[in-house]
C-alpha cells in the first residue's frame, strides 16, 4: 500500500488528483490545501509519496518542499502549471530535492483527466521506488569532488580572454546525453564540472515539455563555463557548446552541406518518450563515425536510449551508464547495463572526469 499525500490549494484539483487513484487498492490517499497543512500531515500521515503544487497561499511549494526534505524526506512529485514561469519554479524544486514533475492539464481540466490520470499514476509509482536525496546536496557533492578536474585541466584559451567557440575538429565528434526523471540536477552536476575548453560538442535529450526546456537551458548556461542553449530550429554543432533538445519534439543530427547540425523536428509516434534519446543516437550514427561518438545515459524512468546506445557500443562507440547508487530512478541507465551496452558504469560524480579523460 502506497500512502500518497496530495497538496494543492484548489479543491477541484485535489478532487481530480485523488480521483485518478480511485479504484486502485494500492493507494491510501490524504490531501492538504497548503504547505502548512501538508507539513502537519507529513508527520501524522507519514506519506510514501507527496504530489505538490507550487503556487499556494500561506506557504508556497518551494518552502514546503525544503521543509519536507529537512523534516521527513520522502519522494515529492511536483504538479506544476504548464507555463514558462511554472517551468522555472519546477527546476528550482528539482534542485531542492523533488524527484519528478508533471505538468497540470490545461484547458478544461476535468475533461483532460482521462489522459492525465494514467500518467500521474505511473509517475507516483515510479517515485515510490526512487532514491531519496536532496538534489542540491547531490549537486554540491559532485561539484566539490570534480573541482580538481577544472583546476588540473590547463586552459587552451589565453588568460583573461573569452573562449573561442569553433566547429568541432577531429572530423565530427559528439557527446550525446540522455536523461529523464531526476535529470536536471544530474545535468547540473555533470555539465557544470566540465572545463570551458572541453573540445567536443554535447547534445542533450531530457524528457520535458517545451515550456520547461528553455528555462533549463538558460539555467545551465548560467551555471556552466560551456555555452548552453535550447535548439528551437537548427543549430550547428560546435566545440564548447551544449545543445538542449526542445521539449515536446525530437532532436536529430543531420548535415547541411558539409556542416553537422542538430535539428528540432516534430515528435515521432514511433518513440514513446520525447525528446527521444533513441532517435537522437540513431540519427547521429547515420552521420558520424561511431568511434567519434560518446553516449551518456543517466537517471530516468523507462528505457529510452538503452537500445540505441547498446548499438552504438557494438558499432565501436563508447557509452557511460550512471550507476544505481546515484540515479534517482535507475530505469534508463539500468536498461543500458542489462542490454550489455555500457562501456562504463559510474556514479554521477565521476562521469565528467571520465569524459575529460576520454576526450583530451
């Protein structure tokens, strides 16, 4: 029996969210109308999972989340408005320790519940098995452990000068990163630890809605020495640049004349999750020699990316799977390991150092 606490200031949303679990005998449900009541029930009810709204009176979701992580840590799934402001707040919540998020249905909410309810149940079930840790503490530990990587790696740019961003050399080279549940803090930890002179382009497929990937890219750009931006249309691959796939779409690698580019394309019905890691890796293998590709599969529900990265390893590429000790959900990297597709199985805090060692 999973004990679920639903926190939302809207009586309608509390009723609809609770209704998503009606008839499922595997859940015991309690609700709270704001953060203050949520903290009371946190101790009295002892939930296994909490769904948490962010915009609430008295105590907002971020403050409530921080108290939960301090007083009685448990998996928290953010149920957030599908807006850019909601996306920014959700990223803050993920950094503070939430394990997952799900956008609230828009429009006629009650009519959208038939589609929304099974997704909510799947996310709550996944969260109930998640490794609990504060994302901010995880990122802080990773940064401290990898501080020596930056300090010991000589810069290839002149002192006090801006790094020169130039097209990828050594033919065409590329690092592909895939992640889902727990991904934003993991991306923070890995990308922020890479030196500004990292010589290969990086592309990232993080399962997220379109209104969230823009804020994610801007946040990572502030935190990293590498340039980070969202791919809205087509972007050339360049050293020193991280390209984030736009949500609700797929990212593919292709060529324009002789230039290797990343292009945002409509989501394909042939893939379950978007932006699709499998589709991204498969497209890259069509245009880049596998030995010049590195795939990194980190925390996430499901198995997206596992099949394509296993094929990449078999074709002569290299792959890294995050291990089960640090992954919030060991679904995607676990599937890669089970497929025999991982060159390395590493904790989060060692991934950036391995990339630096592989790509001098």
